[in-house]
C-alpha cells in the first residue's frame, strides 16, 4: 500500500494519522513484560504513520458491559518508529480496562483510541535525570528510546524505582540500552529484594541521600518524573532540597490518587447557587453548586463517569450534555467539533443551570 509522508514543504498528506479524525487502532502484537505487565503494539488499520512526542499518550475507549470505559496509556515506544505505537499496561487489581486488555486483546483486533494527547514534553537539554516509579516508566522509556535512536551525545541518569526486582518493567531493555548508550547511567532501585536475594545493588525507597550520591550535579539537570502520586511527591521534595529550579522539574501521573486529592475551596464566604444535575442513563440526580465541578459531585453521589486526569486534558470523562449550560475550562481534552456536537468534560465544568447529562 502506498504511503504519502510529510513532503519537503512539511504539508500533511493523507498517509499521516490525524488526531482530529482517526480513532481506530489495530493490535499487531502482545508481549509479556513482567508477571503483571504487558506491552500492546498497534498500527493504523490503513497503515498511516503516527507522529507523536515522547511523553504523550493515547486514550483507549472500550465498550464493557454496555458502557464505554476510557483509560489513558502512555506510549512506551520511540517516536522515531512511526509505523506503530506501543503502550505498556500494568494489570490493576479490579481495574476494568487493564484486566480486559490483559485477558482479551489479541493481535488482529481493532480498538477505539484517540490521541496522541498530553504535554509531558522533554525540553531540549544536554543533561537529564529520568525518575520513574513502577509503571510510570512508560513515558520516560519512550524518551530514552528516542535519545538512543537519535544517536546524539547526551548525559542521562535514569533512576527507576520498583517494588521488587521482578516488578521492574523493561529491566533487560534498559540494561541493553545502558550497554550501548555511552551517556546513559542506569540505577534500578527495588524497594525490597525478597524475591531475588542475589540483587547486587542498593535497595529501599528513593531518598535525598541516595539521589545526591547518584546525581551530584542534579541541580544542573532537567528532571522528567513519572510515577504514583506518593513517589512523585517524594521526588519533587528531594529535587527541591537538592537545588533543582522548579522550571527544570517536569512530572506526569495518571494515578487515581491525584484525582482524589484535587484541592477543593478552602473557605466559602458566599453561598454558591445550587443546580440539579440528572444522569439520564443511570437514572440518578445530584445537587451541584456553581463552584464545584460536575465530576467531583457525580463521584461523591456514586454516578459512574470514567475519568483519568481530572483536569480537562485527557478527554476520558467526555459526556453528552442533553440540556443546560456549563462553564468549561478544558486544557485540550475536547475538540471544537465535539463541543459543537453537544459534548463537554465534566471534570473541568461547573454548572450554569440545571443539567441533563447522557450518562
Ligand atoms: S478526566 Fe481527563 S478530561 Fe476529564
């Protein structure tokens, strides 16, 4: 099949994946990374090339039990490989989407997906620290693979923390990369080593002392950090204590804890107006005040709305507004044509009237 790529004038031609309109991926490979992590590789069914930045993700929408459930998964492959993308997914106990992917997704199956999305971009620099906790390794793995493919001189310290040695995603891939990339120093840090007593290195939690020993010049480096919320909190504190300027510290997480911890108003001096919000498919309604997001109130009332970033970035919570109006402050998670078609993002929308939502 003929593929038109970017021509010399940088005009986009039909052989490139269009984030605005393309929404289907074909699975071509499933690979076991660890006992509870698999990588899934996809191509466009009509062989379009997918242009993305390391650090970006796709939002996958699966129809499970008559409901559409969406989850965001970071791309773990190199952006230099454009004919296919790979995502790496940890099986989360009780997680509907991750368990479905692990148990059911096979090569030659089609899935609905939109992207690439996200702004966890690596600024251009000579010296980096990549810090990852658990499955937070995926976007930084894409970055290190990109640097390896570019074959440019670069100085990277990669600290990858995991629960035990057997939980390290990409353990052998990272060892191979560290073997051939002269500027890559790798430190795998298991929290405990009971399942591999011959572990030759340090173990324990990330600490200021360890980071200072491993990266004495950390204050001169760009930090790219991804992992669960407690890991990122610790990493950010340590980076600050070791003199990393805030603008040099970049992080990303889809940890559900981030959603739970979204700060609410500290004090209320004015009684906000209350609106009635109905969820037509679940036959539920909730009271939402004008200064709260629709999603936060829906969750408290037990209404099921899939969500991920809780800040208008990923598009996971996209829902159809049947009637009423909202004040939506999104961050790229919805397209204008979707808004025109009556959709909105409950996670970043406050009601301006009573609402009926198709959920
Ligand atoms: S949860 Fe990500 S846009 Fe709403």
